[in-house]
């Protein structure tokens, strides 16, 4: 198989896989991450005062 054929086969195989998550589709995951970070920061602040 030539290099060009291998490349084309790779591109075709990749195109048949699931698409990557687009930035506007991961809003809930990002919000959950920031909520978790903020909760940990608030918890750390309470523990430092005690």
C-alpha cells in the first residue's frame, strides 16, 4: 500500500468514528467542573478559618 493510500484509508477510518465534542456541546460538563472547583475552594476556606 502506498503512503497516499494509507493516508486516505486513515482519513476515511477516522471520519467513520464518533465526532469530537464541540465546544458548545460541553457546556454542562464545564459548568459541573467549575461548580466542583468553587465548592472545593469554599470548603478549603472554611477549613482554614477553623
